[in-house]
C-alpha cells in the first residue's frame, strides 16, 4: 500500500463521513418536528417505544441522533426514563438498516437488475437528483432537505468505493495480516472498535468503514466480531456528551444507552466465546464479507433487545443508582427537617 493509496483512503474517508453527516442532517431536519411529536406521544408501552425507536433510527440513519433526541426529551420532562428505555432499545435495532444498505456494495453479478442493486450503481443517479433539487429549490426548505439527503447518499457511497479500492493491496500485505491477527483478540478488538467509533461519533459510519475493509478479503470473522461489539459501545459517546450539563434524568437516559450496550456485549462475549471453547467455530478464520458484517451487527442488536427487554425496569434502576439524586437538594432537606 503506497502513499497514493493512503491519500485515496483518506479522501474516501472524508467523503464517506461528510456524506453520512449531510444525509443524516437532511433526514433529521425534514422530519424533526414530526419526530418530536411522535416520540413524545407514542411511547406509553415499552413495545411501542422499541418499534418507534427502530423506525425513527432506520429513517434518519443514526442511533446517536435518536438517542440524543431522547436525552433532550427526558431532560425537558417530555419523556420519562421508562419511556426512553424502549426507544433506546429500538434505536439499536434501527441502526442495522444502514449496514444492510452498505452490504449491497459487495454484490457481484452480470445481470442488469442485480447490478443496479449495488449502491455504487444507483448512487450517481440519486446524487444527480439531489443536485437538481438543491439547485432549483430557491426558498423551498423541503426540497433543499431532500436534495441534501440524496447528495449525502451519493457522496458517502463514492467515499466507500474509494476506501475499498485503496485498501485492495492490503490483501497481500503480511504486516496488515499481523495487525488483523492482533485485532482477533476479543478484548483488543472491542477496544479498537469502541475507540474508533467514539472518535468519529457514528456507529453507522464505523460499521460502513469496516464493511469497506472487508471488500479487500483480508478481514476474518475473528477480527470482525469483537470490532462490531466495540462499535456498539463506542456509539454511546455521543449521547454521553449530549448529557453534559443536562438534568439528572437526562444523564440517566444516556447511561441507559451505555448500560444496554455494555451488558449486551458482556453477555454476547460470555456466551459466544464459551461456546467456541466446546464447538470450535472454524468459520472464525474465514474472510468476512460486508453482508456478514451486517448479519453480525443485526444479531447483536436484535439479540440484546430480546435479552434485556424483560429487564427494562432493572436497567432504569441501574441508571438511577449510578446517577443518584443530590441528598442535599432543597426537597430532600425540607423532608429531613419535617422528620
């Protein structure tokens, strides 16, 4: 991998991250007022909250954005912690939609319609529609937002294509193979995925980059699985940052997001790697594909929701115990004086 490949990789990463941000902001602005009303009103039942969180995140393509909105609603008193936990669980399911869209980049076929399913095939068309809408919008905010969404999608897909092409030479690199062998250590892999995702502030972008890397055919399942687990923890950084300066309940909402992914990771690691000791999963040494990354991402997030769904109240209690009420608050002091 030479200097020009590194430059191409960095350029692809820049386009990918910018496209992701442009598309996400367009989607969020297009439906922001509707989302606020829906999230605040339709979370009476835990199951409704999960479905709503999944749908909203699938639309705006960002679990971080959904969780940040939830932190804001809890902070302002519009939503309770019990309502928030369902939406946060659903947000983790909804974010898997992005990885499935990116996974289509690895489709190989000579059939016209199958070729058109590849994002790199229809992304230029979507981008052209976006620039036409943006250039002709004038003062029409709705057209501007839709144009940004289309442009963002086209830009991020070009970025992903650049990254995958620039990393193709790594398939023959012994040094890179050594790095991936180190990442196959579960703990190290989780830390790498967590830190990288926390830095770029998007699990969707982080998973997309991992899928682009898998197109080179050099990344094994042993490396992919722990990195995906770490990515789900790293995405909590955005919500934690958004809770700085928030009320106690606002901070608790961000902690619910963190605990959901931490507990899910611990359970997944315990079950999966214990089973591996007895059954020796040989597929761990095989090269992972973008589709495989999407499957792993989905299994983890859907599995976490299924496991923790019955314990939603306990997760809320854990967050309340972590962020305790101030014993010296005026209300508590007054209650103590009465006693």
